[in-house]
């Protein structure tokens, strides 16, 4: 990891009125690295992500993507640069089938939305790479299903498939394991492990077993500020983290 | 149920719909041959309103926003036909494109502002704009003000063939309806249509995929305005009169009525809706002066009992 980080935030600050929700956060994600962001509920994890993707503007501080400052870049343009996000509550298109989601992602990533006359691609036109992505997340057999017919875990898998089919360089995954059953969780963890080498991944997750088995680095966010950042071992043994967040939980393992 | 089975079933449904509409369209083509002016004009009237309803459906059904101002664009078509005729311009190949362009310009302006909102605000902004255009039309004293004016000359194809002839009017408007529906269908089946539908379902996600919905929605809104004006040109010829009433919000409401009656987001539904509306209007108003009351009851029944509108009645068979 000698190269420069793919994502870097420098002292970013966000406050809603008197409430400071992001307190001088500096973090970085390298390509091929999984950087986990943990912290108790209300620590400001989703708010931080929203600033990285551009849905929220920072009050101060700088955000760099591949060395370029992107503070003023719109959500859509950041996505085209290669920042791809899966939401905490899967965000899908209610009237579309699984396959159509991938087609839509392709239209967006190739910026071909203004093709107004030729028929858009359908289920039969899925490319082999799109099929292999569906295979990878375990949805290929459901390609023709409407979104409404999907189980919660399948919706998460679909959202991840959308991320993978865009030309993403950085995946921001907001609690991809939330609401998944034990088997689904295991599959998702294996999938994330297999993705690690191809992307930079910023993972927000509450499942500590998953975090500690996947992460290269972990940052701990409490009350909007990063109180510790380091390798899994360093975090596990950090007294500040233990008292502030992990508490008793760690002793069990 | 396997995926392939679902696909086959929806293909069969599409085929059945297409066939039904070919049958209805051919029937509509045959009616004027009966040489009964009343029925010929009925076909023309249905086509005129169906053009407006299809164009409104692009916004209501596909964009997911309720416009209560589409009569403004319809009225632009009506006034284009009237005012151009006043200046001696009545050739259809001039009147239609000019109405189309003027509505497009104004539609682009109105859309640019109103599409920044959604939900209730969108309804009221479109309503406000159409009321502004209504009052502008009402204030045109040289064009009859509140009373409007007689269409000085019917829109003409060529010497001796013009839209004052019921048969010519009916076939012309049927042709325009077919063209408008075809274009709308093509566009909604394209990549552009996918972006529009995706933006309706979840605009936040479209943004995070890398596309901003706004320019797409504005393009669609403008196109919808253009198409709606073509119906207005027919309406001026149908009544041989140009009146601000065609811009009133009651007219916008009737367009919405047709779209909802037929089933929004289907293009073919609103055509059915327009046909049902115009037919019911004729039957009920001959029978009672309180026909609006009964129309209201019918809309209520549709909303309560027909989940997919009149279109659902056709596509449900055998499903």
C-alpha cells in the first residue's frame, strides 16, 4: 500500500445547528483495502458516508478521490468517477426486475440515458459479465423477478450487484449484513472477501466478527469523531475503544 | 412459477393488448365511412382528447408527477390554430409544427421551474402556470377576450381538403394520435424511458448511479407539452371556435380524469379513458344535465374496484 489512497478525507466537519455530527474526520481508503468504520448507533457513520458520496455538503475540510478534490462535485458525478454506494436500507426501483436494475446501472455508467429511440436492453440481452455478477451475488436464477418479490437479503444482494456492475473503484457499503440470516450473512462475508482485492471498500458494519475477519484497517467513530484507527489487533487492544465502544463485548471472544 | 413463464405470460399479455388496440383502431377508421357526421365527429373528439391524455400520461404515469396544468399546452394548440388562421396561415404543415414548437418553448420554461418540486407543490405550480396562461388568453382583447373567437379558417391539408370536413378531421386526428402514441411508446421503451421510470421509482438511487434525473424529466415534460398542443389544434377545428375555456383548470382535470379512468403509465389506458369519457359525456348529457355527477360516480367505482383501470379489464382476461 505504498501508492496514494483512492479516497481521502481531511478534517471534514459537519454540524446541524449546534450539533456537531462529523468532527474533523480524516480517513483514507486504499485500492484493494477494506477499511471498516465502526461505532455505536448515532455516531454519525451514515452522515459521514453521505458527505463522501456528496448527498450532504461538508461544512469544512477536504475530500479527495484519486488525488482530485471533489468537495464541489455532485452525487451523480462522484458516482461516475467511481464511488459506488449500497445503502443501509436497499434503494431499488420498485417497478423493475432484477435484470433491469443491472441494465439501468449500465445505462448510467455508460451515460447512455439520452438514447431515446432504440429499444432498451432486456432480460435476453444481459451480457456475460452482467450474468456473472448476478451469479456472484447469487441472484442469477431470480433475474426476471420483480423487486417486490425479493426477500430482504436478496434486495441487499441486488444492490451490491448494481455496485459491481458500475465501473466502481470504491465501494461504500452501509451495513450490508443488517437483516441477513446466518447463512446469508456467511455468503455475504465470503462475497466481500472475494471483492476485496478488486476495489477499495469502506465498510460500515455492526457485526464485529465480520469486521474483524474482513478488515485491513478499522476506524472507530464515536460522537462524530474518530477516536482510534488501526489494524484489527490494534483496535481490539485499544483501551480507549474498549471503554468507549466495544466494552464487555470483546471479552466474550 | 419460473422466470421464463412469467416473461411468456407478460409477452402474451402484450400481444393481446396490441391486438385489441389494432382492432379498436381499425374500428375507429371504419366509423367515418358510415357517413354519419355525428359519429365521425365523435371519433375526432375522442382522438383529440386521447392525444392530450397520452401526453399527460407521460408525466403522470411515467414521471410520477400529477400535472394539473396540461390544458395550458392544449390551449396553446387551440390558440395557435386560431391566431395563425387570423394571419392567413392555415396550412396544416405550418400550423401543427408551430403549435408544437410554441408549446415546447413554454413547456420547457414551465417544466424547468415546476420539475424542481414534486408531489403537492408540483400540482400547484403547474396549476398556477396554466392559470396564468388562461388569464393571458382571457386578456387578449383582439382575440375576443373572455368570449374567444370563431376560428377564422379551418386548418387545411390542401385546396378543398380541410379540417372543417368531419371525415378529414377524424382521420387527421386519428393519424396524429397514432403517431403520438407510437413515439411515446418508443421513447418509453428506450434507455431514456428506463431512466424516467427509474427516477419515478427512486430518484435518489438514479443520482447515486451517476445520472441526474432533472434533464431527463425536463425533456419529457417539454415533449409532453408539444404533443398536447397537437390535440389542441384539432380541438379548435372540431369546435370551429377558440376559447379560453380550453385552458381552464377544469379542462386539465378532465385530462387527468381520462388518464386515471384508463390506467396511468400505460399509454393505451388513457386512450381508452378518453374514449370512455367522451362517450359517457355524450350519452349522459343527452339523458341528464347532471351528467358530471354520474361521471364522478363512475370514477369512484373505477378507483375502488378496478385496480388497473379500464385497461385492466382487457388485459385481465385469461391471465
